[in-house]
C-alpha cells in the first residue's frame, strides 16, 4: 500500500497521481535532480520490463529537487546504468547521509543540504511498529533545532543579505516507510504530518518549493480470490503513535542531512556545511543539546 501528499506542488514528481488513485506503488522509488527525472523514470521502466515480458504498463515513481546552484544540471549526466546499479545494490542496514546521491548538489537553510534519515520504533503497547524516513533537503527557511534559532544566530535567515529573496526557495523530497498494517487513506494521513516537522525546523514551503511526501507500508495483504483482498489494518484511534513518530523522524532526518553534509564546491560556487561547533554552542546557549535524546518513548 502507498500514498502521497503534496505540501507545495512546485515540482516535477512523476508517478504520484496513480499512487494517489490506486494506493499502490509499482516500482522502486527514484530520487534525482529536476532535469534528470525523466531519464531516471525511463531507466526504471527499462528495469521493470527487462525480465517481465507480460508488463504493458509501468508507473515509475521519481522525485526531484533542483540542484542547479551547484551542479551542471543541464548536462543531464545520469545514465540507465547508474539507475540499474542503484537498484541492484540497494540493501538494508545503515544509509549514507549528507552530500551523496541525489543530495550531492542540494542546499538547505543557507547551508549544504543532502540526504538524511531517521526512524522511530513504537513501544509494544502502541504496536511496536517502525517508521523510517529519508529526506532529500534542498529548501529554505531559518533553521530551528529543538526550538533554538540556529539560523538567526548564524545570520542565515530568509530576506537577509545572507539568503537573498530569490534564493529562499527549493524543494524537499520525503520517503516514509512503515511496517504497520495501514490503508492508503491512513498512510496519507501519516504523510500529512511532515508539515509539522517542517515547522519545527523553521521551514515555510515558499512559492518555489516542491515539497512531496511518499509513503508505503511493507505489511503484506493476501488475496482471497481474484476480486477481493483480505486486509488487516489499524483502526483510526491507533494512529496517534505513528503520527508522532513520523513528525519526530522527519524532523531528525532533516537535521541529520545538515549535520552529515560536507562543504561542496563547483564551478558555480561553494555551499558551506553547517558549522557544527558553532551550532553546538548555540544549542548549549538555548539549553537545546538534548534535541535528539528527549523524544520519549521511542526506541531508535
């Protein structure tokens, strides 16, 4: 089961309308930059039909952010082989974060953005389900960490000389996975909660921001016959823990994308990494050093 949610639709996400309509995801989810989205989608189609002669229709799901400020985006260097390699090498375990993959050229809050991840495990009394989040950060705002005004303290705020008016934009792609048994309706309700995480980190989804969330459940339903499906799904009143876990994991994933990113330079300029030592000093000043520890009662 799957669902999508769009906070601000200034983007070129592919395949989302069919997911919205049918509540299913047919392909691996790809993330790339704006001008490579069609190349990645084409490669995913090739991948899906290569060993499946019965396929006549494929709905590739691909998200993007525009990294043209650092990357030679017009070069469109992504090839089918790159996509195949990414899919074939996908595995469980720790995920590389920061300036890697589709996050290599992205920027967020006036600093180097990138890929960030986080997760929460609900306590047994709430089902013990896991919520995992991966983000591709490339958006504006004034960075907040656990309520501390980090962006303002570092003089990186929208409408200032540090972040000009026309640079306070960008996008964020969010992928959410859970093992909870959910309908696509309740999956979408979870995806909507990413807006709370945006607010907690100081983002405001400006006009030019493409902020998309796509969510899926790995819980497997069983077909009872050709026309019906036997489905177990959580009741509405069992959703609150998943809502809270999603907000916190999304918030932490965004922050991780900044802490894990390194300074990147290209012929178009340089995007400086978040100054970690200065940031830690600010967090101490505002007594916010426990931002990643006080999220009771979740396990990591």
